[in-house]
C-alpha cells in the first residue's frame, strides 16, 4: 500500500485587504502601466508579475480541451490539482488538494482524501464530488484532454461507475483495467484535465448540455492561488490573487501575461524593466542578455520533444522507405548546434531522456546519398513536391527552413506553410498535412508510457475514431504490434521486465520507421529580472506563482 504524507498548509500573515478588483479595474491598471510603449519603465510594479510570452498556441482555457504547454502553466495557477510533482524529483508525488492517498494492494483503486476548508473563487466549498465531476466531465465531453484517460480504459459510458465521491472529502478512482497506478498519479499531477473545477458555477453557465464548455473556453472556475480577471486572445491575460487561498494569499497582487512573439521586442522590454519574465526568445537575443546587470537566465529540461512528423495516410510517406529517407534527410547535428541552444538538446528517441527505459541515442545523421537510394527503391527517383506546416516563430520556422534545404538536396521540393497553432496543429488533428515541424509528445509524466502514448500509440486508425490527442493517430501510423506492446508494458509490475519491454518498443519503432522523428528534447530558457524570488520553472510545466515575490 502506498500512501501520501500529509503536508500542513503554509501559513502567511493575514491578508492586507479583501480582494476587490474587477475586470474593468484590471484593464484600466494594465492600460495605465503599458499605455505608452515608447516610455521606459524603470521597474515593473513591486506587487505585479509581468510576463512576456507567445499566446499563438493558447486556444482555450477549458480544462477538457486546453492543449499545449502555455495553458498548463496558466491552469496551475488558476486551479488546484489533487496532487503535485516535486520539481527536483518528478517521480515524487506530493499533496495538493488531496492531503493523502492510498493505492489498493491490487493496484486497481486509488482513494484520495481531500483537505478541509478549501473554497473556490466563487466561495463555494471544494468537495470530492467537485473532483469526481471534473474528471467525469472530461470523458463526457470527449475533447482533446480525454485522451490520457481513455488510454487507461475510461470512457463516457463507464466513468460514472468508476470515479465517484464516497463523501465530501473522499474521492475514489477505480481503474477499468490493469495499469501502472503511479502513472495515473502522475497524470493527476500534470494534466490540465485533472484540475478540480467549481461544479456549481460551471453548471450555472451550461448551454444545451455542453457542461459549461462554451463558458469555460474563455473563463475559469477554480480554487487556485490566482483568479482570472480577463483573457483577450493574442493580447493579454490578467490574474489577481485569491485572498482566501488555502495555502495563504500570494505575495503578488496581480499577474499580467502579455502576448509578445518578437524576440527583439522581448529583449527590449526585459532590458528596460517593462517585464519581469521573457519567454520564447531567440538564441542570439538570449546570448546577448547574458551578463546584463539586473538580469539572469534559467533553463529547465522538459519531457516534450521537437520533431518532424509526416502523414502515413497516403502519398509518398505511406511508404516505409520514404519515411526512412526523410529520417536520413534531417540535419540533427546542425539543427541542434546552430538552432536549438536554449531551446533543446539532441534527442532522437520517442521516450524522453533521463528515464531508466530510455535507450542510448541511435546516432542518426544527415545522409543524402542513402536517402536518394531509398527514394529510388520506393519509386521516386526524381523530385516530388510536398509541404511543411510550421508555427511562424522560433525555433520551429528555423528547423523547417533547415529541413527544406536538406530535402532539396535529395530532390524533394518542400514549400513551407507557416501559420498559427490552430492552423498547424489543426491540420494535423484533421490528418490533412504532408510534413509538420512541431513539438509535443507528453513527457510531463516521468514515465515511458507518457511519451509513447502521445507519439506512437494508435489503437484505432479510422478517421471517425477522432483520437485527436494521440499524435500517432494524427500521423496515421498504425502498428498493431506496437500498440499491443505499449498496452502490455504499462501493466507490468516487475520494474526490470517493464524497462526491458519499453526498450524493445523503441527498437521496434525504429525498425518500422514511425511517422514522427524526434530531433531535440525541449529546454525552456527564460530571462528573469534579478529581483524575482521563488520563481521556479517546473519540468512538468506546472510553474506556480503562489510564492513568487520581488525583493527591492
């Protein structure tokens, strides 16, 4: 039996004043702060955190549908999770809303005990029924974030029987089939789908049986350290501290996230003190700021992978030899040397670095002659045309440009189609693309299944299956043998046998030449003002601001 240790809530001095800001007041404050772009600010306000970031891939705030890394960090501050992962050791599960938990001896039931006295931003009490409803809602809506739970065997039909509240504080999760219960805990700690939602508030805004989906797309109903004031897509997101937060009111009064995609603009703003945190900057600008008085950089390795993916549904890339040729036409070393510093580190496996099951690098290199031979064997001795869809920002567009050049050396004419997150990943979700340069692959959970589920697993290759959050399904790569091995590996109790099977899966994936080619494992580098305290980038992307403050 595994049991979580109880952690006493952190105590703070009494709140300075009751929370009373409104959306209008927040907007006015932001306007006053940022109204004149040409006017240098000596420093940001001492009780506000101003973050410059790209919101191109921030499409929804609904925990049932919100995909991408950016929304994870937002959700981690607007909502509470039942459990959390230690940023120093991702395999260590820590209490969140659940002060303790137990795993049944057969590994098929997890019972979590919620702490008392927690309230949502609305003032409603947080109960185990809210937690059960939040998880059931994900399966009932069956949107993007249902994927992980469906991979464990949950469905809209069975979730009502399997996830329920015994009483106001006791949440019971019964697993529909054998799986590694540690992995389920990791999902509870990292997936946006696992946040606890204010059931009463959301259902008050339900329309036509949508369980509040339309309302939650641009709003939040949580119990986190901050409450949402306003989100204007590709503009700004405003949060204010929640004075009744169960760990104690945060030191920061407000968090302002500004949509900024130009690296030079981010550099200018962080240099002159208009923002406290700059994310997504280009390598030259990050390097130029190293050693700048009042600033420093921090890097965090994440489990997410940068990759090139092809559609194996039809056309040239349905042929294994053409996929193998493309694998030989990626300049892995050049990309990681010239483009990826501060963004990622060389990695060519579908399982993230740092796990016992991860095999050593296969050592793929650029091999134009070998690729030409494979293309000729596949019936493409002459040039063919294709397209590369890619986000119009660094480092994606730079990787795409490198790939375009190396494909041309083998006679493949590739047109680059830059776009927004919705345009690029939307085409991938609709399975209407040739090549995509993207980033993904799970990896927030420190377990091989997390990456394989996202990148390789495809239990139903039909278009109507709509397994849109399985990137393996998006590529139409279908291997019944690999699917069976992935399903079996996650149930193995013997750690050595499980590790060996995960290594076999990686070898088999290489031999079958899957449709996703990992290039680099994500390294998130941010530039920070020196006066920030307790800002800690989380490897699982659940970076929290509840303890952040400024020392001036």
